[in-house]
């Protein structure tokens, strides 16, 4: 038993283990959503932002595939476009920005973890961030969660570094904070404040008097970005009638009144706590156990302002999101990075020798088996179940249309929002009657539609392709190609 304990404790100090686990994390984050498709988590809505811009849409205000106003600001879509122009592959353009954000977060946490705990802190921070049931899934989702997490983490980290170093905020630090705030607002709106301000308020009351002012970078760094974002939203409200209903009422208002959005199930107030304990395990168990069993950790929480800030930052954001009625697990992902730094700080403060390091080594091994086993299993299952069947059908329909000499393929609105992008069907879905008229008049040479939408097949030839989605309550899809 003693040899096993020493072996586990020594794992944190091995440079080779750090490199191997770093590579494993990068691999899991890269494959976590394979096979790629846009059929869940509202990925199609976010993907359509950059797709619409590339197809000639507005750079400032976009829509969903079905024509509603896009409810997220456009920064993530802007960032995706250079990757598309460089590669010509939408899947790369949509997913590489999130993956790069994941790498930046990983390197930042490793750097800070090494500073807090020189012997093993980088490995511990990396594994806590990358080897859980959240990060590899979110890293390449076509969503804004990982990008928002990067901006929020940079804001919290800048405050953390100022608490550690002391002194007044320099002009450079204030401008960096301002830029990060602005980026966060144009990624997902004012939700940034829910993750930062509650912790700042608590820290102000609990921290030593000489350390309280260090968290404040200046009024203009907080409110000028909000004013710029407010101007963007105000112009949208004044210039687009649907912007107020779709963004302000349905998107923002539904966070506090779920009756405004019927597709989200009401969740209990304690919803996030079991989920963060489960999906952040085994690190969540260590975070709970170390303060209970170590007096040194409890002392550090009371006496070290930087540790207090990490607690206020992470727990404050979690509690604030808990009291917002609209709940979904991915929405609390921005609390994971401060929890990672807090874990390293607890281990550094513990000073319990081999025993605690052995616990950490055991957690590293457990996280490898849990995370790797889980994500490899769901990836293999995804390929076996062919969860990307609709992607393949859309691409095959586009190839068949091009082979028939048809340059313009019309896609009729259906339940699968991503089909328009899979098939390259232009900027907008077509209504069934509009598609039929355009097909008969020769304005479009091919029409892709679900069988449910075709009530009158007069004028349509026999389908060139048919596709029945598996596991969905959806009629089969049909491809009609105009005869020359």
C-alpha cells in the first residue's frame, strides 16, 4: 500500500506524465463531438450566423435558419469566417475557434497552476480542466460557451493577478480588461456580469481592507463596453421590429420567465449542484474534501486574499446562475476554470505531504479512465449509430444535383435546421409553395424537402434520392431534380 501511495504521489512530479496527459486532453477535446453534425444543442443556429454572413447577409445582425433574429451577438461568427476563407470547410471554421479557446484556457491554467504549486500544479490544473465530462464535449461544439468561458476567465484571472501582485491597475491592464469585457459582451451578451460581479461583491465585504480596492479596474473598463453593446442592441431594436421580440423578450426574458420559451423544461433550484459534482468528478470531491479534512486549507481560505477571490469568483457565479430560473448544464461551464485554480491552491496550502499528493495522483488516474472511457465510447457509438446520417445525405444530395448540372438547390423548411447548410442550399429555406413554383418555373433546378411538406407533387418528377432519418419522428426526405 505504501508503494502504491508513493507511486501515485510521484505522478504529479513527472514531466513525462504532464506531456502525455496534455496530449490526451487535446485529443479528447478534438474528438469529443465526432461524428460532427449540427442536429443538437442549437448548434445549427450558431453555425448559421457565419454561414449567413458569407452568403451575403448582414455583418451586424443575423438570423436563425428559419428566419428568426439570431439571439447571440456576432463575434463568434466573425471569428469563424477567416477559417472558412482559409480552408473552405465549414466544419473547420465553426469548430476550430472553440478548440483554440480551449487550448488557450488550458495553457493559462497550467501556467498559473505551476506558479501556485511548482511541483505538480500544472499537471493538476490541466487534468482538472480537461479530464472531466464537460470540457471535451464543449470544446468543439458549435456554440459560444467555450469562447465566453475564455473571456470570463481572463477577466477573473486579471483580478486574481492584481490581488497577488498588489499595486494600482496600469493603463495597459485596464485596456486589456476593457477589451476582454467587450469581447465577452459581443459573444453572449451581459451574462458575463452574473459570473464576475457577485464574487466581487462578496470579496469586498470579506477581504482585508487594503486588498478590497484591487479588484476594481475602473468604472470605464466596466461600463464603456456595456455602453457599446447597448448601442448595438439599441440600433437593432430601432431598425428591426423582430429584434426586440426575439432577443430581448424571448432570449433575455426567458432566462427569468420560462413560460416565454416552451421548449425548456422547468428545473429545480438545486439543479446545478449535483450536476457540477457529477460532471466535474473526481475534482469536485477533492474540492469538498480538502477544506473539511485540512486545517491548513481552511486557514488559507481565511488569510490569503487570492484564495478568497477564487472562492468568491467560482461560488458566486455558481450561486447567481442557480437563482436564474432558466437552467442548462453548459451554462455554468465558466465556473470550471476558477475551480481548477482553487483546487491547486488547496493542494498547495494543505502541506500534508505524500497522502494528499497520492489522493491527487489517484484522481488523475480516475479522471483518465472516466473521461477517456466516456468520450471514446460515445464517439464509437456515434459512428456505429451513424448519427451524422443527415450530414451525409445533405452532402450526397448536393453532389447529385451538381452532377446533374444543377447549380442552385432549394431546401424546403423542415425540422432539421442544419440541412440547409449540409446541402449548401443558399441563404434561406424555402416555403413549400414557393419551392414548387420556383422548381416548375426553372428558377431552381433541384428541391430538397421532407415528404410531409409536399402536399402536391404535380410537376415533380420521381425523387432522385430518398432518405428516412432513423430515430426521429420525421417523414422521409426527398430530392427532386429538374429534367433537362
